[in-house]
């Protein structure tokens, strides 16, 4: 990705938006996660890969839909979010 979007939360280090994918073998589920670092994502979630380059197919309406429906805050994952199943125990 050329530039990472940044979000500032009072009293915390700035967060960046990271593109991630869960590859289930016959395809993948793509999402964005707001986090302080890619390492934070790797430590907290199993089976998610942080992707540094936006795939060419993820553009236009598909990108907008992914941004609107598949964007999560690393510290605010709801139990019914699909991404909650990727959380490491503990």
C-alpha cells in the first residue's frame, strides 16, 4: 500500500489501517484492521496474514464495500464478528 491511513485515539499511539486476509484454502476473506503495528495483529490473531500491497481487484466498489463492512479495531472486536474466531486464546 502506498500510504497507510492513520487514526489517533486520545492517550494511545497512533493507529494505522492494515489490510489482512484469512486464506481458507480455496479463497480468502479480506478485511482492514486498525492497529498500532502489524506485529500487534500477528500476536493477537491466528491465521491472518498482513498484506502490504492492495490487490488490483480490490478497487472501486469492492474496496468501498470492504472498507464499510470489513473494517475492525483491534481493541474493539465484537464476539459475533467473524474475525473474533481468529483471536488467539488468552
